[in-house]
C-alpha cells in the first residue's frame, strides 16, 4: 500500500482517514484564529478515496531540502489538497524549490482558479511554475471545473481533467442520487453561512449581506433551522466561548458597519444565539447534514457535504468559485446578484436535481479515471459496479 505526502494539509488526521482541527479540544488556544473548516472537509474526503499505509505532510514553509532525496526514495507521491490556489494573490512559500527537487509525482487533487471581480486573472511566476511542475510530473492535473481548466490551458498546460471536488464523493457511492420528497414534508434545514466576504469575491457587499440576512430569516420562519458556521472568529466565540467572549463577539459584530447595517438585526442576533453550529471536527458536520431534510446556503463544501450524503442542497452563487462548482455538478443554484427574488418552490423540482444526478455520476467516473491514470491506489469503484446503499432504520 502507498506511502504518501500531502501538501497543504488542513487539520490533524486520526483513525487513519478522519480529520479535525489541530488541538481541537483546546478551544481557547485558537478561538481568536480564523480557519475555514471547509478546507478540512476536502482533506478528510481526499483521504477517504485513497489507499495508503503512511501519510506525512510535505513542508514548504521551512523545508529541509536535504531530506528530499529520502522523500523520493520513501514515498510514492505527493498530493495537493484541493482548494482555491490559482489566483492573483497566492503565496507558495518555498514550494518551487521543493517541487523542483522532487522526483515523485505531485498530484493536483481538484484545485481551482479564482477570477477577480474586475479585470483578468494575473498569476505570479511562482504560481505558473508550481502548476507546470505538477502537470509535468503526472499524466493529468485535476481541476474543479471548466474555468479552472481554461486558466491552465491558457498557460499551455494541456493535460487537464475536470474532477470536481473529493468532498462530493466522500461516501464513495457512484450511484448516489438526490430524490426530492414533497416540499411540505420538509421540517429541518441547515443553512451554510458565510458572513465574512470581501469586495475581491462579491461585487456588491450590501446585496450580498442583505440577501443573506433575509434568506436566513425567511427559512427560519418555515423550518427548524441550524445556522452552520465554518470558522469565523466571532461565530466560534458565540458557540464555544465563555459568556464574556460571547458578548464580546456580538459587540464586535455590531461595531462592524457592514454587519450592523446589512446583516445583524434583532432576529438574526436571536438566531445566532440559539441556532448557531460550529465544530472543529469534520465528522460532526457529516452527522449534522445526515439528519437534515435540506441544506442550502453560501458555503461550497458545507453544501457539497450535504449532497454527498444524499441531502438536497441549493447553492447561492456570488463569485467564480461558487458558479464553477454549481456548473461542474449541475447543482441547482441561485445568483445572489441577479436582482431576482428567491423562491424555494421554483427550485424544488426533481428535473433540476436529475441534472445533478447525471453530472455526479459522470464526474465520479472522471475522478476515478484521474486517480487510475496517475497510478494512485484508490478505493473508488467502477461505475458499472452496483453499490448497495446501507438501509437506514427509522426509529
């Protein structure tokens, strides 16, 4: 079985292929630190698709270059955890020096490009070099969608395969399908929250936040909702902090003019006090979405976690990343900046989710082919092999 390295891990690994944040029990030690637990979703999901006996991090911040010869002898390949690496401001530390000395394959496992709100993407020389080194070391380089593939193609990188994201396939079931129940049977909903956003991502912050606020309030009137945060400092303090830290968090939110004017009204504050969820353990999110009738909102991986577990989800798109995910998997999606009103009834249409079901099946096959053609020992099954879903007993 393979011995592998990961570049850009996001959390500590336990029980072989499960991920949680570093020192997750010591909340106070990192309660003032922002980390996106969605990155840990991708890391965790990647490991669940791979066969390996040993996993180690590849250090690129302060590498010991003299160790590279040993790494070349001891390990089979490196994989770069899928994320948003291809953008104008990406910093690679010492990755170029490390990758130039590696002789083993460097697998890009669902990486993506981020388009700026205005103008064309302008990549650094380091980013271009890293992408070319990875592409030259492997049969194919795995990207999340068509936009990312085009960015690499424009750099002269032709061996690109669109594979989506490992999070979609974490249950490793090529025959997974979303089947909608009647809308009047829906009782519980998870709302994936993203309060923090910058003008680099969203073209109109006021529209982004006011729509976000109104969506949450409208859904809370219809369903038993949970607000699913993914790592913002104030939200972590509300969930895990002392009483003093909770009030400190609300004071900080009220002091933010954008948040105070466009997001945190009296109803939203009450919902944050009573319905907010956050965890540093990926498995906790999976357990949560498995017990919801519906999950929808702003978070890429929170929504994808739900879909991977057969829970219907709708994306709210606001930048090139969210649009690309929705396009790759044909996920029903609503453009936050369309100027239109959102109606859940219009999206509760099995024909829309059948497009997702077909795209999921196709992309699962592409993901498996990507791993096979790069000689990556993996757990994914041939799409012609029927996978029986375990029966869930209802009490």
